[in-house]
């Protein structure tokens, strides 16, 4: 293997901004900040999420961020600060590096992820499953 996950995480950590839970809590609720939950829907339903977070499963990120993609989401074209998070901070570190490499500006990730947010006493909202069609 040319690069394992440890090397990828180290490279991402050297290039992206990480915010600790206390700093993230001070950003929460601001109109110019979007928290982006990268976790799988099952994780979100089981554990809840940061109130008001935009759900973007990690597998769709590049397609939702790129304005030329047929799957582009308007939220990523807004002039906002984006704080990406996952369960423990690994996926969000890699995702933040990816979107930064794509040209998305003003991005960071939550150090320690949703687990660290909860441990620090950050608010948690339940996530209701979407009905099956």
C-alpha cells in the first residue's frame, strides 16, 4: 500500500484547520456558519446530531460540493464557514482536506468529532428517520 489511513490523516492534519468543541460551540447557531454532518444516516438516527447541522453523507461530498455536478447542493455555494464533523474526527479531517483541495474556502473540522462535542456538553438533537417510500 502506498499510503495508509494514518499517513492520509497526518497529511490532512497538517493542512486543515481543526476546531475544538469549545470553539465550535461558540460558532454554533451563527447565520454565517454551517455545521456539516458527514455521518451515515444510521449513525445520525442512533446518536442524534448537532442541532441545525446539514446532513451530507461522506460518499456524496464531492458531488454535492462541486457546482458543476448534477448533484450539487446550493448550501455549498453560499459564502459561509463550514465546520465538518463525523463521529471521531477522522472522516471529517479527510473530507475537509478534500473540499479544501476542491477550492471550497473557509472550511474546518471538529476535532474529536461528534463524540467530543457530546462529551464537552454540546447540544444534541434527535434525528428522526425518514419514512420509506
